[in-house]
C-alpha cells in the first residue's frame, strides 16, 4: 500500500508538523490492511532508530527487537530491525546515506 503516503507522513515529521508517534499511528492504521496493532509503534520506533544507526556502524540492522504480547515473527517473539522496517513500510522514515 501507499509508499507515497508513507513519504508524506515522514515529511511531516521532518518538518515538525506532527510527531513520529502520530505519523506511525497513521502509517500503521491507515496504510495497512488489515491495520497493524498500535502496540507495534514502540517496536517500529526502535527499528527505525536501529536501521538508521546501522548505516553509520553504530548498530546492526539484524538486531532483534522484542514484539508485543501476541505478535510473532516467524514463530518468535522478536524480529530483526530490518524486518520490522521492511514489513511495515518504514523506509521513508529513515535518512538513507547516499
């Protein structure tokens, strides 16, 4: 679904029009079907941070992030940061190195 919409949400965060948490709420609830539970906001924020820092060598993008109760990734209660970014279409929220 809407990568253009995700880019717009990320742009609003960069321009400080809305906060990251609010943008992710919109992203997870209106840009996915079925909507992603709001309990995934904190893991998404952690994943964005880890993937962002991994570009500079300050983190590993395969660092595992604990998932909320009742949410599994391939049968496990944690997921690699890159997988959370990829599966929730969060690339627009990361400042990619050229």
